C-alpha cells in the first residue's frame, strides 16, 4: 500500500523539478503514527558556494554531542496542488541554501583537530510526507500532553547527534500534509552549526524567498571567539554520545501564558516591598535614569521563569530540602559580548547562565525573591562573564553537559523572542503553531516560544520525568495554573 502511494506522489513531485535538484525514489513503509514519507529529494544550493571552510568556534564545538535541532511550524492549507507546492518549497530551499551554504555542507575534522564546516554543496534532504488520517486537532489537543508519538514523525533525522554531520547532511527538511489540508514544515539542523537565533534566521530566509520577499543576509565572520585554537578531540573519529538518557520516558506539555498573565507575573516580581532594606534598593532603582519605567526592572520572561522554577521545584516533591535547585537559561551572547557580534552572526553564540537556590529557599520564598535571583544572574551575564566562561572552556574543552543528573535542574532553551510566527509566512498565511521533535529532551528541559497572538503572550514547552510524575503535581498547583490558559 505505502509503496504504491509513494510511486504516485513521486511522479507529481518529479515533474515540477528544477535541474539543480537530484531526485530519488525511495520506498517506505507507513509507521504507526500514520505519517508516511512519500518522496525524498536531495537539494543543493542553486549557486555553487564560495564560502570554503568555516571553523567551529568554542561555542559550536561543545554542541557536537547534542542532537540536531528539530523545530517546525503548522500552516493553514496552502490551497495549491501538492506537486507545485513541493516544487516551490524545493526551489526556494535551494536558493536559501545558496545564502546559507554552510547548511548544505559537511563537517570535516582537519589534521590539527579543528572541526570545520566544509561548504562543499554536498546537499540536504527534503522529504514529502502525508498523513491522510490525521488533522491539526490530533496534534494540538487542549488540556493534554503533546502527542509525541505523532510529533516525532514530523521530523527527519530523529535524535541524530551533531558529530554525525561528518557524514550526514547538516540540515534536513520535511513537509507533512495532513488529511485536513494543514501542512507542517519541519527543519532539522546540526546544533554545532547553528543555535536557535541562526536556525530561525534560516527559517525566515526560506519563507521570505518562497513568498518573494528579500532575505536578511547572514554574517559568516567567525568573530565569536574565532581566534581560539582550543579543540575537542575524538580519537579514532568516534563521535560523542548525548550526555543524557535519551530513552528516559517523559511527559511533555505546552503551557500558554496570556499577555495579561505575563504582565501580572512581572508586576508581582517587581512589586515594591513596604519597608526595610529592600525598599531602599527599590527606591534607588526607581530613580535610575536607565530605568524610566520606574520599578519594572525584572523582565516579563524572568518573572515567568521564576514562577516555573518555584512550581516545578515544588512538584518534584522527592527532592531533599537542602538539595540545590538549578535553573539554566540559554543566553544569546551576540549583544552581550564587547565588541558585540552581529545579530545575524551565523553559528552558535550562546552560553548557559546558571542560577541556584536550595529547595528549602525556593519553598520558603516568593516569586519576587526567585525572580530577583534569576534577574541577578542574568544581569551579571555580561562580557566579563562570557569571557570567563570562554577561558574556562578553552582550559578544559568538553562537550556541553546537557541533562539533569540530580533531578533538580531546569534547562530553559529557545526564546520567546525568536521570530517563529513573524517572518515565517511562506506565501499562504501565518503559521498556526510551532512544534518540536524529540531532540535534546530530558527531565526539566523547557523551550520558550512566542505565542501566536504576538502580543507578548508566551508558550512554554515543558518536559518532565514520567515518574514520579511531577507533571501531574504541576497541573494540580493552583498558584501555577492560575496563569495558564
Ligand atoms: C535586575 O537586573 C537589572 C539589570 O538588568 C538591575 O539593574 C536590577 O538591579 C536587577 N533587579 C533586581 C531586583 O535584582
């Protein structure tokens, strides 16, 4: 059955092809999810690349042990015949790859152990999948966990480790067409090659080219610690494994925080205390000329993270009172480092800001306290802190230790400021929802997404261990749930 279906679809896709694209027919069987890949094509940049080799920086190298990033968007029905849609996506992808030739290359380890992205136009894979029995409602279910058995099949290269970019494409793409006409466009990208900022820049570029708008060009200068000569060695070319148990069972849920809820959290976090030492500090802040809004110095996002930190730590009720609860937040270094690197710097320019408190401290303090704690470590994450982290890494290079070994860690990735809905119109309307694959997920891993309304509302994707089910405890936490809608 699946074989026949595939043959039919491929004729359509191949007939509208462009000469720079190599087509390939591959028979596939239908997985249990009901999402079936019906064609795969190899896509190359439409112009030969002159970019040469791009050396991985000290921010790229640690990511060699991470999974490829898997993020994508649901869109309303394109209302075009499938063959012309596939052909349009593939030809605009080919042009987008010419602007980002690094994404069509391969990793190469040089004799001196440096790892480079060789922009050799080796190509990427574009898959067309169909799911005639599924509709958007099967994926976006209110008041329920994310149906990860379905979402995992929206992406190719499931749980591929970034080091494998030595022999596998650095990006892969999948268009999935659901029974109700809704489509999902998934991108999988090597995490040693891009961080979230560059990932969404590429997504925007592809969408822009597809709908006929002009793209914003990336900056390929290796000026984020590009002068470093530190290397990570993998003897015998044996790549690293991920630093966490990728098979540990998880519950995954997306919590929506309305603009009002976010405002309320921010107001609470910034509330002026009635007296004492704190009042004096707040009084000074109120008169800070850099702070014209008066007391609103703790950001909305930090305030939201503080509530999550309090409630998730409470939900992990087996933690000892004196255990250290850690909140790790991915920080974009592009604007924090001096001199700054371009906002369109291509690659990873991220570090992880760590905030800690004991379980007992979080249990006995309020949102204001937790938010001030997060705010303080993020405020301290300046050029000096970035350079100290860079020197420490160069003194002892290692893979990025993603995971939650003591069960008390929250790792916040992605960003509610990434342009997921804005800038990603491929020509037939704004995205309907963002979803991710199984990559880099473990107990306490969270991802921030802007919510679709674009009014400051936020969606947080939360992964928690299946046992002892802290997700159930979180869902019963009325202090947390009052902000969720
Ligand atoms: C929050 O961080 C800002 C800098 O971003 C700093 O000026 C302010 O004092 C901090 N506020 C609190 C309450 O920690």
